[in-house]
C-alpha cells in the first residue's frame, strides 16, 4: 500500500512539474505573441503616420495653390459702392456701370472691357455693391488710377481682395 502511495505521490509530483512547465510555456508563448502583435501594430502605425504626413503636406500645398488661384481670379476685380440699384437685367446692370464709368471717370469703357458684373449681398434698402471683373488688368488699373474723382460724392470703390489667414 505504501508503494501505491509512493507511486501516487510520484505521479502527483510529475503532474505538478508538467503543470508548472505548461504554465511557464504558455506564459512565454503569450509574451512572444503579444510582442509580435505589438511589433506589427507599431509598423502599421508608422506607415499610417507617414501616409498622414504626406497627406497633410499635400493638403497644405493644395490650400496654398487654391489661395493663389483665388487671388489671381480676384486680381482684375473692383467693388463699386453706392450705385443705385434700378437694373432689371444683366445687360441693364452692365449699361448702368458703363454709364457710371463714362460719367465719373471719363473712360471709354464698353461691355467688352467687362468680363462680369454682379450685385453682392442681400437686397436691402441701401444699394448693394457691384463686384466687377474687368477683361484686362489694364482696364482695372485705369479705373483705380482715377478713383479720386469720387472723393466728393457718395460713391466709392475698392479692390476686391482675398483675405487669407
């Protein structure tokens, strides 16, 4: 009986050793798997960070290019203030503007010198400003050089600047 007990104790000790070995191996495997997963995730994260940096640079570049294009588009623009709002159509607006320029600036401007003209803002009791895009920068410069002619009257004009932050 003692032999059986000794055999059972030996079996019990062997089982305990195997259990300890299995637990130790399981912990090592878990640690290795965790390290491998973390390494893979770090590599993927670095790749994503590089891609994000590239995209940020592209976005910044595109914003700069867009701002430059907007400045170029507004380069030939002038905004007129105070001109009565009585037009019924686009051609009537153009004609009123041409008459205004001839009257106050003594310039021989025709509809071919204007690329576009439009009222800006919401309609109120006061006349809305007119944003005008001249066909050439030279036409705009002629108008801007003579803007002092409006000093003593209620009309005025300004460059159409793009304000960027």
